[in-house]
C-alpha cells in the first residue's frame, strides 16, 4: 500500500566497475547497524546502515597477477567467536583479536578473515588472515576454478565450494567442498565427489579428483 512512497535514502559508489565478464551479484549482509557488501573484485565495504557512510574498505588485490573471466562476489559470512575462544585469541594476538569476523573468498583463490569492526585481516586465521584455496587442487588455469559464492557458516565451520568452468578440458580442477575452522582457518574436512564417501583427511597430499 505504501510502496509508491519509497525514496532513496542514500547511495554508495564502490568505484569497482563490472565489465569484461565481471558482474555485480552481491547480496549485502547486515549485522546490527552495519551493512557489509562486496564487489566483483572481492573488495569488502562496511557501511553505516542508517547514513550510508563508509566505515572501512578492504581490497584483497584479487586481480594482481590473476585474471579470471568470471569475476563476482555473491556473499560474505559473519561469525562471532564464543567468549572462551575470543579470550584465547585476545591473549594470543592482542586486543585487536577479531572477536567478530567477516569472511570473503576471492577470485585469486584465498579465504580471508577480516575484523568486522576495522576491516583488518585476522592475524590468527591461516597465514596473516588468509588461507589458500589452491592447496589440493592441482594445476589451475586462471579462471578455470573460482569460489564465486561466499563461504557458508555452519556452526563453527566455513564451507567453501567453487565454480568450475564448464567444457574446457577433461582435466579441470575439482568441485570439492571443504570445511575450514572459523578461528584458525585449519582445513577440517573435504567432500570429494570422486571418492565414494567423505574424504575427511585434511593431512593428505593427494590432489582432489579432477
């Protein structure tokens, strides 16, 4: 009944233009009074939901030396550490210990954890805030494998899949689905469709089924 009364409250311009195979397909994520959004090149913005003011921006430089043909960032994930884990992180990494986190997967095959308040990478996650998604995938032609969908939070795990370019080769990267620890970034398990059951040995050096 009142939809014809709606007016634009504010507009944010990211400066990240979608062209050459890139598309804006993001669904913003609102946590409290902050809106989190990502762009085709995996830049992450934190925006005040009432005013549209930019609170912080993180640019992973996902295009540096790596140019996939299917650039998009569809979603982000949010996780708030339980009190015990948050205290352990604070003791290990100081006051800025990322007790509230935003996660993004990038076109250059990284899973990144950011402090939800500041946008800084979380030191205790992987290597200085990053986990490589290329591990276990074997040879990857740029653009043949791309985690276009964001990580999915399931309990205290992040589930990460990947888009594989269709019909290019008989030896393309795997479509394996992996689970990572939300705090440390440690690989906890893998579902590899080329094996009859869960391939749940993160320590293996095997390549996931091509």
